[in-house]
C-alpha cells in the first residue's frame, strides 16, 4: 500500500522500566481502514505499545505520526484528541449510569446555558451511534445490567461518539460467547468499511487470520516482522512468536513423578460459561502444567477447585475419596494450597509484616487465651523454617512486605501455603512480574517441593516453564481440554499451536 494510505506510523519506539526493556526500537504502521493484528506471547511488548498510544505511558524515545503529522501523546486526553480509542480488557464504564450517559460522559449535551443535561438529545444521539453499529441496546438501561458483550459494544459506541479513527482492541473476545464473537466481528467489518483503522490484539491466531489485513509479531520487546495475512500461515506466525528460547534461565526438572499414586482426580467438571466436561488426574510428586490463552477457562477452574467459586456439576476426589469443597477453608483443611496470579491485589497484605503475611493462614493455631495472644516464639520458628527452605531475603521479620522484591514477595505467598502442610500446590503464573534470577529460584522451589512428594498444578503463560518443569501439560481451549503432552512429545511450538486451537498431532 502507498505511504499516503498510512494512518499511524511509529518510528523506533523505545520504553524502559527498571531492569526491563519493554520496547526496543519498534517500527509499526497501520493503514487507513485496515485491521492490523498484533500478536506475541506475554511479555512481548504489546501492552506497553498500546498504553503508549493510549497515553498511559510516555515513550523514552521514538516518534509517532498520525496522517503524516508528528504527534505527542502525553496523556489519555491527548490520545482522545488525536482520535485514538483503546478498548482494554477491563472496561472503563460507570455501572450506575445509563448507556447514553456512559457514551457521552463529560460531554453531555446541555440546555439553558449549559445548566441542564439535554436528555432527549443525548439519548437520541446515543441511539444513532448504536444504530450505526447495528446494536440493539436501550440507551436508558444501566450499564450494571448489561452483559459483558453489551458493555463492550458500549465502549465501542463511546469511541465512535468522539469520531475515533484508530481503535485498539485488547483481547476483545476473551469473555464473549460464540454468538457474541460473531456480532463483534460484524461490527469490526462495519468499522473497517467506514474507514476506521483497527489494531487487534489477541492470543487466538484464528481470529487474527479471519479479521486482519496484516499481522505483526512482537517478541521480547522487539518487532520480529510484519506479514500480509493472505501471504502467511499459522505455522509461520507461531514460529515467529516462539523464536529461540534461552533455556539456561529455566531450571529443569530431572526427577519425575512415578505416575502411580493419584492424589487428585477431577471428573466431568463443569462451570457455567467457563469450562465443560473437564477430566484429569494429578499424581503424587508431579508437576502438572495447565496451558491456555486468556479466557480458556483455566483460572475459573482452579479457583473452583480451591473453593473460591462454585461448580455447576462434577466431582473431585482427593486421595481416592470424594470430597465437597465449598470454600477455601475446606481446601486448606484437605491440604490444598493456592497461589493467585494477582499477587498485588489478592496475594499480599501490604500493610502487614513479612512474618504475619506468611503465618496468617495458621494464625488461629498459634493463639492462646481465647485468641487474644499469639505464641510469638512458635510463629517465628515456623517463619524461620520456611524462609530457610525458600531462601527468603529480608531485613527484619517485622519489615513490611511492600518493601521486599517481587521475587521474595512471591516466596512469602508460596511459603504461606506450605505452613499448612499442603499436599497439593496450585500455582497461577508464579513467576509473573519477577526478574530472571527470582524466576530461577521459584523454579528451584517447585522442583524441590515435587521431590518431597508435593504435587503441583502450574498454570503458566511462559512456555519454557511448562516445557522444562512439568511432567505433563494439559492444554485448554475455549473451556475444554483439547490436548495433553508429556515431556517426550512437548515443545514450545506445539503448545502455542494447541492453545490457539490449531489441529495438531500429539
């Protein structure tokens, strides 16, 4: 395509965070009326790039051009003024306002010297935008009453209300049903016909191939290449996404589970709208990997097994006995530990000390005189024993956990599960957001625990972790188990292909 057809041009965009080069001299273009898919594994730089375009981050160097003119995007307001709309996975809508109010929030039409909102005009204008997209939603409905798909449509309508010329969609189908996905694709096609440019970010390659005109692959903060969609295939894009893995950064499990003693069995497990017909076994001392893209159903399944959320149907057997896990206390009492992927919001109590963060799960067993006092000596001994096993680096037992490094914070979260004598440890993205050295330490801990007979379920988006650490890896796609690999037949490319629903031979 000619240069006159380019709407967005990025030249040598670079962004650094402490210890991490998130983007390195990235060049990228989007043509007018084009759907340009941006793909790559977690940590590739996709999120950083779209947050720069959305005004959340400022680049350290590099230039951005819109319609051939150099622009500065210092904040979200400037992004909007430049007709850029970012639709993130988590919507920025106000639940207690109506659809029309959300579309025009801060820009409501006024009457009588701008004193009162012109409700009739606002509702009429909102309906026109929704009609333009072929969306049948009552403009007076409150957002809190809308489905996820309907909220997404409202986000799109909000962007159109400011005449956005570039839409950035981040994993837009992650929480949608098949029917809702079809509707979204129709809207994307309509936007394209209207000359709107779209950056489409998704782990699901079949969507990228269905929708896009071109596909760009990022890996480790660098642009690997751009392909015309019609001139490439999934195998080539998968190869570009995976590339060469620096395996020396990843510990490798050399002692495997014997595969004889079943400690956990899940049978015919279903969770409404999330997973269906899930069956698997976990053996003593095994590291079992779970792989799948966002929305594959892994996290709802593991949360349900731990008792955080209910199942629709199905059974759980712990050490060959059928159990009913109604809540996390039931899971803990059985000997199941759980480490959330959201360490910041769900895993840590930032106002508390390292000591209490680690022992809080068993604090009742350490109290006396009707729970008014804690046996401090016993608490310190438990902490010291666990900290030696996990090699936690800290200045003082009473140091607030917020001042620990990310890797040591994660060790404390893992240690919290171990103080309750867990037999099964569920780990969701245990090395997310920590540096390479800390990752190697977490890997060592997992291997040591498995050697001691603790069974581990590892959910990870980092393929080398799954290939090098697990005895088996089960792949989930759209709420179902679609593939299973053992160490002998597993590699990164097969895992990527299986996660995006590509038919492969095990």
